[in-house]
């Protein structure tokens, strides 16, 4: 078992549409999807395997969104990936291996 922490920090206003997160376990139907109306910081427990974590959304006008994904693999190794997104519409994919 491992964990993936997803932190989304919206700056400069309110998001015009919900932020979508899809945790896709490769070659499996054990997927998770969530919608959030703004900034959040959540940790999900996930089983061993390869995952695509997809974070999509729309920035406030003249705003930006910081997206950070931390995960701990089944060996206890911590990994961190992050983006500062200023594009009006975005979708970022993070590869996660547990």
C-alpha cells in the first residue's frame, strides 16, 4: 500500500469550473475521480501499481494554480512533482509508481 497526496492551490480568484482529479490505475478498473470547487490538500491510499494522476481545471481570470503531487512508494521512498500553471485552461499528468 502507498499514498498519493494532491495539493492544489488556486490564486487570484475563484475557479470558474470545478477542478477534476482522476487517479487512473493502469491496466485496471480501480480508478478514483473527484471534483473540487477550489484549493484543496488531500491524501489518498492506493494499492501497488502504476498510476496516471490527472489534474485538470481552469484558472481564474489573471490567476494561477499551483499543483503538487507527493507520493510514497511501497519501499517508503518519497517523490514530489509540482507545477505553477498560468495558462487559462490546464491538464497535467503525473506518473506515480507504488
